[in-house]
């Protein structure tokens, strides 16, 4: 098991909050790639809201938040964002309540595999999407999440072309039912720290 790093307000804090998980994952990936920041907290806060928090120097955090809010808005709804140059220590303690495990994930020097994600309103549609994704391309189903109020996501992993084909097929399958996908995404090369977020949604961690 990894440890949870405590945050005491010693560095600037950057936050983005989205409706649904998939826009938050896209925002987190872009935040971590845009500047020298560290992922410290990630939380499904309820009522479909998902929050990502990073720390670093003020300029880096500002650049990360700018990148993250744009990425989230491109595929979903950004509900809030902020840069706090130096939060007081008790605020840092609140942030630490939502801390994310700080563990080294084995990569063996390999590039992270591409990820494909689809988020729908309702389980009926997400199951249809997952079925189409797995039947269409050589991808592995790696995760599932219900962020409440009906927004449900599935995640697959594979090579870039397979993930693209799988997501396209999943979207078409939902549309063929007369519905629409809330958000979809392919990340060709996820930032390594994204795995610290998606680990909690892995099926082996959810099944009894």
C-alpha cells in the first residue's frame, strides 16, 4: 500500500472541478503535463462533482490550472477552478483529507498504454458502450465508476488505434439507442500519475 502525503499549504494549490469523471481525468492529465506540479488530491465529492488538486510554485500551478480547465471544458463541463498562492495550514489539512496515494507504480521503463473513456447518463447506456468497445477492438476493460446522480464511466486500455476504435464504437452504440454520450476521451500517452487516480476505479478493487 502507498502512503498519503500530507499537504500543509507550503506551496501554491491549484484546483479544477468538473461535472463527471472523464473531464476531470483529461484535466488532470493536461495539468501534470503542462508544468512542474505534483498531484496531491483527487476526489469524487458527490452530486457528479469531481475535483483535482495539484501543488507547486505559483507560476507552475497557474500554468497547470490554465491547461487543465481548458482540457476539461473541451469534453465536458468545468464547474470551478482556482489558484491559491499560499493557503493557510488548516486549509491544507482539508486538502489532505482527499489525498491520493503516493506510491511508485511499476512501469519497467515502458510507455504508459493508451486509455479510452466513455461517460454516460445511466448504467444502461454505459453497459452498451462497454460491450461495443470490447467487441470492436483489442482493448482491456480496466475500470468503472459511478460519480452519483446517474453519471457512470468505463475505462479501457490498449494501443492508441485500438482505444480510438473502441471509443468510436462505444459512442455509436449509445447513439444507436437514441441517447448521447456525456463525455468521451482517448489519452494516447497518459501521464504516469494518472494511474494513481484510475487505480481506485479498477474492477479488481471494486469487486467483492
